[in-house]
C-alpha cells in the first residue's frame, strides 16, 4: 500500500503555512456583509474564462456574469435566463426564444440580432470539438424581431436546451455579459453585484433601491489548500470546484464532515491515450494498460458515499438502446487480467526491446499523486514503466475529468473520439458521422451503438469511474443543493438569519 500518512502529514504542514497567508487581504464572512466564495483555480480562470473551460472558476464567472439563453438550476432543470420563454415547433426543428429586457455593461440594450450573431459564432466553434453533438444539425440562428430569435435545425435533436445551458454558450460582448451580476475587481478578488433584484423579465438594474449588501458576492480563485483554510477560519461561506485531486486535504485541515457536500455527477474520469508510436499503436498494449489497473483500490483512496468505479465509457445505457459495452476482459479476475497484459507486453518487448516509460499527465494535488502511485504500481506489474509529466502536450496518457453536459451517448463518445486528438478508431468515427446523417431515429441509434462498441474495443480511453465534485458549505448559507451538473448559481444562495 502507499505511504499515505507521511504524505498527508507533509500536506498538513503546507496547509498550516497557508493559513498565515490569510492575514493578507483576508475578508471576514461573518455578519451581514457580502457572501465570500472561493473556487479552486487561478485568476486566469476569471480573466479569460472561455479559454479556460471546463475549469470550475471559468464556469462560475461565466454563469455569474454572462448568461446564455437558458440555464441550469442546482437540480439540473432548465431555467429561463436571457430568454424569458421559448417554444419548440416543427417537430423539434425550430426553437423560438423571446429575450427578456437586458442591457450590456455599457448600458446598450441587448437585441436579437446581436444575440443571434454571437450564438451562431459560438455554435460553429463548438462543432469543431463536438461535431456529432446536439448542435450538429443547427442550420441558422435567425433574429425574427428585435426581441425574438429562432434556432433552425435540419433534423430534430434531443438535448439542445441542455447544450444551450452550458457556460460556453454564454452571450457576452467585449465589455462582458448581461448578468445576473456585474463584476468589479477589489484586492485580488472579484466583486459581483446583482444587476437587478427581481426574477426579472422586465426589470431594469436602476429600478428600486440598491440591493442589500449580503446579495453581493466576493469571489476568489485560489489554490485548494488556501481556500480550505479560508473556509475553516470562517473567512468564506462557500468553497466550490473541489475534485478528487484535493480531497485528501480535508481531513488534515480539520474540516467538519457536515460541511462537505458531494455532487451526484456523471461523466468521465479516466485516461485518454494521446501518445503516438509503436508502443501505443499496438492494440495489445492499449488493452494491457486497461486490464492492468486495479480499480477496486480507488474507493479506499477517495472514500465518498455512493461513488463507484467503472471499466466502461458510459455509466448506463441512456439513449444507447442497450446496456453499455463491457470490455471483453471485464469478467476475468485481476490476476488473470494481469497475466494476459504481461504476456502482451512480453510479445512487444521480444520484437521492439524495452518499452519507453508511459508519460502520464495529471493535475497537481495530493489525490493525483495517490492516483499516479497506483498507476505506477499496476502498470509496472505488467512490465510497463511510467513517468508523471505536467505538460499535457508531452503525455502518452492524459487525465479526462469532466462532468457530462447532457445525458446522451453522444457526449461520452464525443469526448473520447477523434475530434479530441485521442487515439481513436476510424471505424467508430465513421459510424458517428453516419449517425449524424441518419434518415431515421432507429438508424441513428444503431450507428451510435456500433460506434460505442468499436470505441470500447479500441481501448483509446481507459475508464476509471465517475468524476468527483465536492463543495464546502457553511451552515450560514441556505439554498445550496447538490447538483447532478455540478452547477451552483450564486444568485440562488441566501444567508441564514439564525
């Protein structure tokens, strides 16, 4: 087993040091002042959010300042945002949205032509990375009047609204977005002030009295160790963006278990094969990597209630039409799997010589260090040496850690396909492209199912389990709900009067 306790003691010492830094620019969250929020990340997440997605800080600042047509609430349901209402016509080929009364940061009125132009440009850029997703059939975004736009599709697509609720679909100009907050900078933090106080179809930010101070949010993007100590010392009421990488910091920091909230998310947590060359181009080697990993060790390393490991790309069948494909070795005991994997490595060595180290790109954090130690042990057991690297472009294997944007096989397959520069099956990619052109729902489902089976057999993605998302929530806050999308709108939170 790993030397976990000495490692955590070293991290505890680092955390204790981090607490001293809070004296510099600390902002108490007691009383009736602004609600102070930390999000794990760095300032670039706030400065250039579109370039830093899917980082939690980038998602948070876009959601707070630049809403799209629709949004997710904490429970994962679709809410009005920039669009106050919408209708779906022509058997799902036409989505018509009426915009609410809104203004840009410079005071100019938001109009349908502006929104249509921005949305179409965003859709075209997203289709480069997600060519088979729900936006693949969008033909045009048309301003019908000054306040109404239509999204026209060549064919019906489920999950269009879920995709429009993603942070990358935020509508923003050079000066920023339309709210629900306006942002200003102050002492290394971002201050978010409500644009208006109503639920807001026709509200103007100048109507009525100024919003109470507690509705203001002071948001910092910072290292997890500093954010955890800030929360522990009651200098913040909320910490967002926790992942498996920083989960081991909570115990040595003395965080109360009742303050930890786990989001019931689905998505991808695993390793994408991104390297090139004779080693990883060998089908047997990629399968050996997948077979060698002992996933049963993960729950002990990251003890979360209800968290499960997986050796499959998809967590359940969703719209696949059948249960997800299991690897052909899934029923074998670990010892037999590793025996088969070691035999594949020996065959490769007999022809090519000793294999080079597999370079594995993982983020910073004690959880990632524990994961690498497990991978080094497991892959080393079958004759594959490993090396941890920080630069993704230099990696043979890189971590994929994303929450599903919508509950479809297309999201999962698109994230581990050829468009993402992952070692992929050309046959599977052809099936996904054929699915986009399918003439009937049955043919489309059959093409997607064929692509999923081919991708599993190709072993270009090494599944480990579901993503881990956690937050720290003060008892002084109400309105926080666990979210299946890991989305926590700041304007849905309230300060308790108790």
